C-alpha cells in the first residue's frame, strides 16, 4: 500500500456509510442533503481532502463557499488538520471582492468604488430625491426591501410587477419603493460607492464580459463546494454559474428544512432543483444526528414532520445517535418578565452546577426580546454574549487588548513563554485571569478579553499537535500575527457567556443547554406571517431552534406580555403536541386557568408594601418595589456577605455564583425560617438549597459566620 493509499484510508476511517458515500462520490455534480447535526462540515472537508489526496487537484484549485466568515475559518482550520492547505474557503462576498479587486479596477477607471458597510444614508438621500418624507425606521425597511430586490435580480423597472406576482407586501406603496430604488442606485453612482450586492453583480458581469479574467478565474478554481445551499439567492447563483462556466464539478450541501432567510432573497429552489438541472447528479442523504439526544431529535422530527410545501418534499427524518438524555421540558409563565427572570435563574443554577456559560443559549424570535434577558441575567451576575451584535474584533475592549499585545511584543515579554507573556501583556488593559466583574457590560467585556487569552492556549496546542509545524513554540509576535489573520477573516474565538441570539442568528451554532422562549402565537409565528409560505418558514425557524440543543432543551412562553395583560395562546406549532407543562388542546379553559393560577400563587407578584403588581425583575426577586421601604436586617446581610466571601475563596469561584447580592438582600429582608420558605425565594434552587440551606438558616437564626462555614464543609 502506498503512502497516498494509507492517507486516504485514514481519511475515510470513522465516516458513517452516508458520509463516506458523499466524500467518495466521483467528480461531477453532487447534492448532499444534510440534516441538522449530521456532520455536514466533516463530510465537506473530507470530500475536499479526498479529492486533493487522490490527486485530482491541489488545494489552491478548490473554492469552498460558506455563508459566514466564522464558518469559513472553521473550514480552513479543519482542512489544515487534514493536511490540506491553500483552499479558497470564503463567503460569496469575500471571494467576489477579492476577484473584483484583482481584475476589475480597469472597468472603473483604475479604482474600484468604495465598499460601504451601511447603505442607510443612501436610502435616506434617495427617499428625499423621490419626494418622500420618511423616518429612520421607514428608511431601514426600504433598505431591507432594496437589498431583497437586488438579491432577487429584480430591478427598479420590474419591482412593482414582480412583487404583485409574488404576493409580497411592500413597506410603502410599491410605486414609491420603485422610485426610491432607482434614486438609490443613482445616489451610489454619484458618491462613487458600491454595496454588497454590487460586489456580486460586478464580479459576475466581469466574468461574463472579460474573457481573460474568466479564463484565469476558471483555470485557478476548478472544483466548487457550496455550504448552506438552501440559502443561496438568485444573485449568488448567478455568480456561481459565472464561476463554473460550462463545467459541473460542484458539490452542494443543504437542508430544505432549514430555509429561513427568504427575507434576504434566499430561496431553496436551487437546492430543490439541483438534480433536475444537473442530470445524473449524485444525491446523498445524511440523517444520522450526532449532535442532539434522541429526546431533542424526536421533538424536531415531530415539528418538521407537519411541514407543507415544496421544502417538505425533501425533508429528512433524523435518527439520533447519542444516548438518551433528559426529557424536553415545557413551561408557561405568568408574563414575559417572569419568564425572563426564571430563565436567568436557571442559567445561574446550571453554571453553579458546573455547566460552562458558553454552553448555554437563550433563543428568541426577534431581537427586541433580548433586553429583558440581558437585564435578568445581569441581575444574577451571569455573563452574556449577544450574537449578531458588534463583531468580535471590532469591540473596543478587544481592539485595546490587541494593541496591548502588539506593544508587549516589542518588549522583554516577547522572550517569555507565550502563556506567560499574554496574561502579563493584558494587565495593561486591566485584565487579570482571577478577577472577573460580577456581571453586566463589564463582565461581558472581561469575557471578550478572556477569549483572547484562551485563544493563545489553543494556538500553542495546535502548533504542538500539528506534525507539519516545525521549530520552537510560537512567541507573542507569532500570536499577534494569528490575531491579525483571524481579524481579517472575522474568525472570532468563543467567548465565555450565556449566548443571547435570535433564531436567525443561531443558525449554524449549537449548545449543551438551550432555552427557547416566547413561544406564543403572535411571536412565533410572528403576526407578520400571513401566507402559507411565511407560516412554513416560521415552522422551520422553530425547527432550527430545537436542533441547536445537544442535551437540555426548555420551551416556554409568558401567558401575557405584561403583568395583568391579555392572555395569549401557545404557538400553533407546539399546541397539537401535548407536551407536559403546556396547555393541552383538549384541556378545558377552566382547568388550564386553575393550573396557571396555582403556579401564580407560588410566585412573588405583588409588592409587600403597597400591593402594586411587580414587573421589574429585581423588584420581583425582593418582593417589593423600589419606592417602598426595605425591611432588611443589616446585620444579617453583612454576615451573609462575609460568609459568601469565605465560601467563594474556599471553593475558588466567583462569589455571585453562590448567591447574587439581590438574593442576599431578599434573604435579609424576609428572614426565612425553613427550607420551604428559603426555596420560595428567587435565586435558590434545589442544588443551592442542599449546599447552602443549613448555613443560611443558621445565619438567619442569629448564628455566627464560622458556624455557617462549618455547616457548608459538613454538607460538602
């Protein structure tokens, strides 16, 4: 057996039969239908490596198109681990912009138009020139609509008839949108700028019009892989066709059940029609789910099993490969404030029980739902990461930390071992590995810098584990170069914190524990989903959310938006399933109301001082509103704090993970006299009750701190 044969055999070892079929399909058109958690990235990277090891081409001849810079970075890292380098793994826009900068300057008088990240101001200019009075919110809607039209290959002249044929609602009168659209194009031309859609269109035009550019691009890139093919827009497909020319060596990977970006112009049509367009294409289905427990997989199958429409014809029934896990839980809360508070409380409990914050996510339908969870988690001292917020390397604290590292690389720290030099350099921005703030924005910033320190460890481990890497361990200068590469590719490291993300932003990610919140009619599905196609996309959003969970999944909604508000119904996608904890379809309203009223009776909802309904998360924990006088036992509070500090030092953990300040205040105000009274307070679950209950009750009854510490030692 030759060395190449052995390398190929090692490459294919460990693949399941379907993955192996996808990897070893002969050159030509291949369509891989890959369900959530079925190892599609593994299959894609192994297929590229198989083609390279087999001698079909070099890595430099491969273009792998992903939809996020993070996914492209992950693909490059995996390929390097398989011994393949040089693959052009990029997003559509990144790949197109690179080609346009190289070949296209001559078409623009020697200098490309400036690429603008935000086109909102050009929409505002266009609206004014079209004679319309608009608000910032209206301009945002118009910008989104223009981006959709451009991605859908619909120009201003065809816009009105196109949306009429599609039954699409326009943000304002369609004729006015068309006027703004035309004025927007003119405003960009006058300013000498281009947007992201222009980058794709200009590159496709370049390849179509300039034979020399087309020949060189097609000579360089001979094999194409497209991930998330169900999310390709008509404009992206046009560029892909230009890249391919009359060739058909392409592998596409997608899942029609995860088509959730139609508002951007994405359509699953290209995936659904692939084998019709490419006669004789190989079709492989990946259905073995290695991500989620059978309990999670089972619920996902039930949800998507009721789907309708074209996408439903290519849905996959997943087969869970992991051992059994905990049951999926479902719960109805009195209102959204209580839902946010209780989810934050459980996140805090998970962390106290040893779950990493970065393995927990709270997922919601709209970004507007984020704030309540940010505030509630902060009140429990839980760090958060908001997916879809500022890009990691653009964050001020990260930029300052990178500057500090670069400066340190010019000092004596450059000669120290990397894992000593990085923490020492980061002290310049006030970061220390054992001094995390208690929560909120400061904790979020701290965890972002901590991610850089963790990345140094990963960088060193990768160097030592890679047999192709020669020479001594990398130094601080090499690490700064790695950060520069990652920043250019927007390949951000993982940040320790509970992830808050919309269902759209959660696509492609996964966590050990997931809370799916706000699952009420009017939120999921949203009230704006009026057509059958729109409702089916909402169902797919829920499916995507469910399949993000590896082990623990909790579904919930608030019975009302606000305290005392109108009751809402459970999402139509979940109502027929009869999940324990949710109202059943056959359950009489009176019985359901009794159940909910009983749950409410066990919660602190009214102020102990004035009787006013409490909505603020902190007020609900304390049992009274901020305007009413507190009845806190100051001496007890101080003893509780001293005890907490002692236990935190003993266990080498942040004090807030034992009890937050708000919980200590609640104890000092209410002076619980039994386990049941203590357990009724927010922030005290069964685990903390078992660990700390005897000590807390000892302090409440007038005991000293030393005795409380001794009780904790006995309990452990």
